[in-house]
């Protein structure tokens, strides 16, 4: 049995929204994605394995929809998830295994913005010339924003939520344009969860640690 035959059931329509079939991959991506962001907002370590499962579903979904940069982005997300998983458990420094929430330094902002601008320009050029993408700039922009936001999340930079918010504001109309209505709705939910995550991480940043080497508890 080939890989295509194994994956074929996931690509079958489950139901229809606005005369557009919704496949299992989109439904599973919806559920795992929402759970992942909720767990990130609570600084729960389980967000990383759930996120990896979400990335695998979205590789299939985006490749089918011609969002090639977003499909390739999921592979990078898997690598970053492994890095983030390790960092959250080993990056707290001597005497602690917990990585504390912190603010982004000026040097980090310069690096992130420069990387985002260069990445957007390079991906736009690549998608325009090497693929049949109908939205090369927007696909590239969301890819660059998502990568910089994920890196910030791996380091628990509180401002990484603003990068996610910016990305989600583009993702919502982009996926609706591609007839991925359930995924577009998912990113509306992501936007709300990002605002909650920003609030919770700010609260954790401002609260004194209750135990040496351990951050204060994050509210639900």
C-alpha cells in the first residue's frame, strides 16, 4: 500500500460549508490547532507534541490548496517545536529547568524584523517564479510572520504574541479566499486565543515568582 493510499481517507470530504467540501485534514487541523494555542497560552508543555500533530495535518491541507509556502512552513514548525520543547524544559539556566517569560530586547527586535523582511521578499520571489501560487506575497508574509512568532514563542518572548496577532489578521481572509472556510474560522479563534495568551504571559511577566526557579502560575 502506497503513502497516497494511506493518506487518501484523510482527504475525503466530511461535510460541506457554503457549497465547499471540508476534508478530514481540515477538521483535524482545526481541533489540534485550537488545542495547541490554548495550551501555549497556559504555558503547558503539551502544546509542542499537539502542535507537531497539527503541522502534519496542515502539510496535507495546504499542499492540496496550493499554499506551498504554508505547507513547507509546517516542516520548519516541526523542527522549531522540537527546539521549543527542549528550551521550555532546559532553558531556564542554572538551578531551574523552567524558562521564564521575558520581554524582547532591542537587538532581538532588529534581528526578527530584518529576518521577517528578507524572508518575505525571498519567498515572494520564489513562489512567483517556481510555483503556480495565486497569492505569493500574502503566502510569503504569513510564513515569515509565523516563523518569527514561533521563534519568539520558543524563547518565551511576550511580544511574540503580537507577531502571531499580525499573522492571524492576514490568515483569516487569505484562507477564506482559498475556500478554506473552517481553517479561516479557526484563525479567528486563534486571534482570540492570542489575545488571551498575551494577557496571561504579561500577567506572568509582572508577577513575582512564588518559588525560586519557578514562574508564577498562569491564569486560565
